[in-house]
C-alpha cells in the first residue's frame, strides 16, 4: 500500500511540475526556461528518487507479506499433518474395532450354534436318563415290592428312628453330665442367692422403726452424756440407732422379742415424756412382763384352738414367741396354726390320729423361735428342743424330717411336709400377692396352649405343676417328650418363678362302642 502511495505522489509531482513548467513557459519562456529546465530536472530527479524509494518499499512489503504467508502456510501444513495423522490413527483404530467386533460376532454365532446343539443333545440325554430311571424304578419297585412313595416313607421312618435314638443318647449324656456338676452348681447358685438376699433380709428382719413427734426428742432419748440411750440398750439388749433420719429412731436386734420390748417401751417413754434411767428401767420391766404374758397367752390360745393338751410350758412359750417371728413376710405363728389345721384334715382323710397330726404341724417350725440364738437348721433345733421337753419320737421325727434333714419314716412326716408346702405356697402367704399369683398361673397356661397340638393346659399345685392335654392324633409318644421339653424351655425363658415347675404332657386314646 505504501508503494502505491508513493507512486501516486510521484505522478502528482510530475503533473504539478508539468503544469508549473507550462505556466512559467507561457509567461516567460525565455526568462525562465533555464529555471524551468532546472526545476524539471530537479523534479525528475526527485521523482526518480521517490519512485525508487517507493519501489524498494513496495518490494520490502511484498517480501515481508510473502514470508509471513509462507510461514503461515508452513504452520498450517504442520497442523494439517497432525490432524491427518490423528484421523489416520482413528481410522486405523476404528478398523481394528470393527474387525474385533466382526470376530466376536462370528464367535458368538458359532457359540450360539454350539449351545443350541448342546441343548438338543442334553434334552435327548435327559429323555434317555428319565427313561432309564423309570425302568430302574419299575424294576426296583417290582423287586422290593414297594412303590416310590412307600419307600420314601420307610426311609423317612428309619431316619426319624435313628435321629430319635441319637437324640435320646445325647439327652442321656447331657443328663449324666448335669448330674455330675449339679451339686457344685447348686451350691454356687444357692451361695449367690444367699449373698444377694442377705443384706435386704437382714435390714428388713432385724430392725424396727419408732416414729418421733419431732427431732428434738432425739436429744432427750440420748440424754446427758448419753446416759438415757445406754440405759435403754442395757435394759432391752438391743442397739439403738439415732442418725439423720428425720423424726425416727431405729432399733436393731436379731431377737424379735427384744425388738418388740424395746419398741413398746420406747413408745411409752416418748408418750409419757419422762425419760431418765430409773423411768426407763421401770417401763422396760413392765413391758417385758406384758410381752411375756402376750407370748404365754398366744401359746395357750394356739393349744386351745387346736385341742391339744399335756404340752410342756416351755414348748407353749416357744409357740407364743413365734408370734414375733416372720419368714418370707409370713408370720410363723399363723403359719404354724395353718399347718396344724391342714395336717389334721389330711390325717382325718387317711384315718390317722388327728391330734398327733395337729401337734406335729404346730411344732414343726418351733426351732425358728430360737434359731437366732442356736447355730444349725431350725428343723434340727426344734426337734432337739421338743425331745428335751417330753414330746414323743413320732412328733420329734416329723419336726426333724419336714425339710428333708433326716429320712422319712412315718406317714406323719409326709403330712407335715405337705401341709408346710401348702401353707407356704398358697396365694398371698408370702411375698407373692394374689394378683401376681393369678397372672403367673394364667401365663403358664397360655404358654402351654401356644404349642401346636395342645388341647388344654392346667396349672395346678400353686403353679408348681403344669398338666398339658394333647391330641393323640397330632402328637405321638415321642413328640410328647419333645413337647414337654419345649414347654419347659419356654417357661424358663419367659417367666420368673420360685422353685421348680414340673411339666406333664398327657396323651390319651379313648375307644367308644355302643352296645345295641
């Protein structure tokens, strides 16, 4: 573009020179010819220079444009070559993929043909095998004289018998192992139970609480320098505990009679308001006499109500002491009377001596009146005490045997055992309340009725025996054994109960025929 500009300028310059030259020529051709010629010459020289410069510049521009174009073309060729290579590579890869797909399609078609041929062969073979098997079954059935169903039933019966035999052997083995470890485990369980229960039992059975009108009464009970509390403890033989418990004093002693004397004496002292050592001794002696008389009256009343005569006064006094003794929240005095009446009723049914049975029932727990003072089982302690005070050997034997400490030798022993269990297990006798007792019986019956084939379930013997009536068509003798174990296992898993529960499954078949 610059070269063209220069060319145009040169042309314009030439035109301008020519016009000037013509003008000056017209005006003064003669005067200024030399000057015009000179100017023309100079203009021509200048035009030549400008033309040369424009030509050179044009050539430079053209060369530069040519070099730029060639460089751009080279770059584009390189890019085109790279793209061409990529396209070629992609085409080659696509061709390879196409070849692979073609090969795979061919392989698949061949495999499909092979599989279809195999299926046909397998179907043919299956038909042949089924035919052979049917022929063999027919031969076996003809040889054995049994159909396929009968053979299956026979085999299942053999397998069931073998399984039952093995299970019976396993049960026998487990029972033998259990017997070997039963004693050790029983001792351990009992020890743990005693350990857990001892604390609560000792607290509940060895303390009595006396309510106070106000906390200021505690200071009066303690007295100056503790003389009043020492006087009470010395006179009654108990421990008096005065702590932060508001408006209450605790009396602690293993002897229930002493606790009763101390409680009544302290209540009278608090009501009277005069608390000092002399008054304390006076009130304690008075209350002691009253308690002794109450004990004597209770013993004599029991003897009179039961129609028993000729009993040693010491035994009568010990019977009265049971009024202040409890076991599992059951009053032993009331329990002994109840056992005596039950023994008498059962003796009448068995044609045994009613008076002997009542006497044994009344005295069976006499040892509990003194077991806090003498070491040993209350049955043994009571038997020794009765023996020393003139009771007959039969009575002594019944007292000693009612918890299995000695061997049972007389029907009276069994009566006392049974009556003791009935009195302790009846609803509301001990810790278990009537509602809980009824719910436990209902739960036992519901568990039995939940099993298939059971018609009715009865919980008897205060929930210690469960009788399960089953349908003899659905439950066999072997199934009855398994059912009893399953019911017992479910009872152990779902219920909490004292002692043991026996599960008895009863399967009965009855045949009826009408005589016409």
